[in-house]
């Protein structure tokens, strides 16, 4: 008897510090520009939602992590949008024989307030992934670097299953 095909779950995180005010860095989260917010420092656009989703997908498929595919040693990804990294991660996962079931991402930090653009963010990320993506926000009640307003963390889970 052939064993059942079981889905695989992956976990991914990503953390970036806020840039200095006046640095010109724009905040990009979930493939959206958040006008009026200070951006995050990073090799690419530092979109912690997209980056955490990439890490979760790679983890679920057993394909390494963000650094293995888009590391700082790869200048072609400098300044890349999180949405383009996520689209490429989805292509890599699909090419390896996996279908994406869903992705969930929680943004940890005091700002911006995710709820005000949640539907838009979920629609954008779902479009990129080609599967449902849910996004939530959480604060740390003033604790740690996100609570101090020093940066943001994205924590993601992804479900993939074998095709063919």
C-alpha cells in the first residue's frame, strides 16, 4: 500500500531594523508601499512579510532559506522588491515539485498598524503566491526591539504538498 501524500509545513522569520528618519528608505510591507512610514534597512527592500514567507516556503519544501537563494553575495538581488523575491521563491518551490497550499504571516512591531491595510496586503501577497495568504499584526507591549520601535519581524508558516 502506498503511504498517503502528506503536506509539509515550514516556518520562516525575517527581521530588519528601521532606517534613520530622513534616510530616504521607503517602507515596503506585503508588497505595498506604506507612505509616511520610515523604511527598513536591508540588501533588498527589507519587506519582512515577503521575506518571512519566502523562508517559510523554502523550509516547507526543504530548499534552504532566503540567504541561500537571494543572499547579499548576489548583487543581482540588491534593491529587489520583496514581491519579486517571493515570486521567484514560488517559482523555485514549484519547479521542485511542490504546490503551495497557503501562507500565513504575522508582523511583529508597533507600527505601522497592519489592520488598516490588511485586505489590500493579503490580496497583493495572494496574487504573488497564487494561493491564499493571511496577514496579521502583533505588538510586544513595549518589550524588545520591536516594542522599542527599532524594527519589525515577520513570522510565517507555509503549507506545501507534492504534485504529480
